[in-house]
């Protein structure tokens, strides 16, 4: 499995040195632990500003990454800091592993209040031996944490509106159907509707928890309320009904075997 590492410190020299130490630490802990010999940890970005990281994470839809962040990213007290950056990252990359590398322990309570969930705080003043040991330990913990989160079975539908990446948990999704706007689809969830550029075939291919019931619609079986075979309709908790295609009848019938809680009319 591949893991991305992103470093951000407003001091270019410190950022480069930290990146170099991380590379050494990755080499050490993968060489010394056979269980990790098949994993790949790549240093994707060494940044110096809040904006550089935000642009990269959004443009590349970075997921399941490990972030080493300085808390003070500017001498300007009103500028975005590392805690703000961590907060943004968590919204874009829910499984993100945040490590703060800072000279000031006084900021730790701030990260607790903001519920950032950092997995480690590494003091910049550590000597080279201690720094290397801490980096190896925290990288090991970060990889294990990501693996555990991925095994938990949480699934998401990810889509973009402009440059903004949106993520919706599968448990809230009812269905998606073609929009009246060309080359767009409507996402219907328990909280409302969103429209974005895509097509049903692509969504069906990329999201294995959805089932295609016509050329224009995919549904989430976990949120089906009832199926009416005489009307060829599927009903959801919000009262919406979608029509399934005659060619998909067998697919819909198979859902009853997997999801016996679905009512049949």
C-alpha cells in the first residue's frame, strides 16, 4: 500500500531538513521491520505556506496521508496557522494523520480544543538521534492508524464542484439520478440534494456500495424502504420513488436476498 507524506514549515531550511530526516526514518523503519517491507511511503510535498498545502491536497484529492506541520506558519498573528491547516486537512482527508513539529508546547491545548486529533507533537529542539527515533515511532503509528481506519469499512462518495472536494458517507445516501442539466447528476441524501458534473455509469463503477437500477439511476440498498414490483418502483425514507428498468428486475430481486429488511409490495 502507498502512503503520502506532506511537510509544511514556513522556514525553508527547517522544512528541507525535516523532509530529509523523514526520508531516513522511512528507510530505517521499513528496512528494520519485515512486516512493512511491501509498503511505499512517498514524500509528496515540502511546503512553506498554508496555501501551498491546501492547493495541493485539493488538486490531487490526497487521501490517507501523513502530515508533518509546524504550528506557527507565519510571523503574522492573524495569518492561518498549522492548526487551521490541520482543521482544513481533516475535512478533505478524514483519515489524515497529523503530527505537529513545533518549538512551542504551549500550542498543544489549542489543538485539543479544536479537536484536531494530532497523533504526535515533536519538539524541533530534539537532537538528531532523538528526532530520528521519534520520526520512526510516529510513522509506524500513523501507518497502523490509517490501516485500522480503512478496515473499519466506512465508505464515501467523493465528488467535486469546481475545485472543492466533497465527501458524503454512504449511510446518508439514498440514490443518484441524471439531472435535467446535461452531463450532471443529482445526489439525494437524507439531508438534501446536490448537483455535480458526472454520469451514472462512472458513479456506478467507482462506488461498489451503489447498485445501478436503470441507465439513469443508482441506489443505495441500505436505505431502500420498499420495492413495488408491479409499479417497478423503489421507495426511500424521504418518500421519493425511482423507477427501475425492466432489464434490471433480476438485479432488484437479488437485493431482497442480501437485504431482507426491505419491504416488498
